[in-house]
C-alpha cells in the first residue's frame, strides 16, 4: 500500500480485512474511516480504539445505492465514522449527521465529557 498524504476518507471493503486499512489510518492520523461497528473484534481492540480520536455511531443502518440509482439492501451491522485528528473530529461534530459522537476519552474510559 502506498503512503497516504493529506486528509483521507477510507471506506474499506466489508469483510475480515478491515485491519489492513485500520493500521495505515492509525499511522497516518488524518482522516475519516467508515466501517461496521464491531467493537468485539480484535481489529477494533488492537487497531482502532487506541488510535481513533472520535467515533460517530450512526443512527440506523446505512443504505448504499447502485450506479442505476436503485437503493441496495441495508448493512448487516451498525456503521461508524471514525475520526483521526482533531480537525476531523470537528468535521464530524459539525457535519449534522444523525448519531452519537464519542471522543476518545469516552471510548476508552467510558467518561462522559462535560463539553465537546
């Protein structure tokens, strides 16, 4: 994989290889990643939770659209947008996307921030 530069948006293929994308995102530290919310997996425990600066747990299930405009089936699991870097945390905070935003401190320690 080539070295990433600038702000990155990453929506890796769904499946067992999310860690192949999460590791470079953690190293790069500047971007947003869209993946399934599967915090029970080794990838989440090892490659995501220690490095993501915030997680926006999306309300409802995502639907993707085919090139024809036809709506596809909903995902098989909840989805999350992960922010790496404070400018991307601010971007998610201001995006107006329905869901619950958790900064890193809350993800790791369960501490409710008084302000975000």
